[in-house]
C-alpha cells in the first residue's frame, strides 16, 4: 500500500496486511487531525518506509512520536516507544483509504459530545487492552 501527504512532498509504502484499523477519539488525535476522530491503520514498522521526502517528527506526549509533512501539515504516522515494532499510519493519507475500513473505535471516553457513532463497530472507552 502507498500513500503520502496532501502536497506530495512526503510519500511512503508498506508491504503486507495491516494489523488493525480503527478510529481514535482521544483529544491528541482529534487535535492532530483537526477533526472529531482520526482513522488509523496499524502496520509492522519493519514493512514501512518513506520513499520520498522526510516527515517532521513531534513528541505529542510522553513516549509518543507523530510524524507529519513539514510543508502542508498532513499527519502521517504515530508510534509509541513501548511498541517499537508497531506503527500507526493515518488511513486517509493512503492513496486508497477505502480499502482499509475501520473495525473498532477507541478512546470514546474523550469523544466529543456531539460526535455520534453510526454502525455497530466495537467501541472501547480507552484502548482495546483496557
């Protein structure tokens, strides 16, 4: 799968199947996306690589690094220090985001009051682990 930022300055590719695909409602993700929730696709770090340009990295919270295009601001990745082998890629940065629909919601405890869920995807108040 391939993707990149809005302006095309940063491009990436990853091989293999995604580990998971979800929608996050936490405040940090909402602010990153400037949207009520952020769609992400989990992949193994070892199968992901940037093919054009280099993103800017930002420590959005303790142990969390996000990357984005320094030119247009598009959010691209999210990685946690305690899960170095995993990487979350922003779904809508994929060339074909419709090919990886979300299968769950996380951090509903921080969702906006007016952001109503539709459908019947599993939903977790925090992470899927607890």
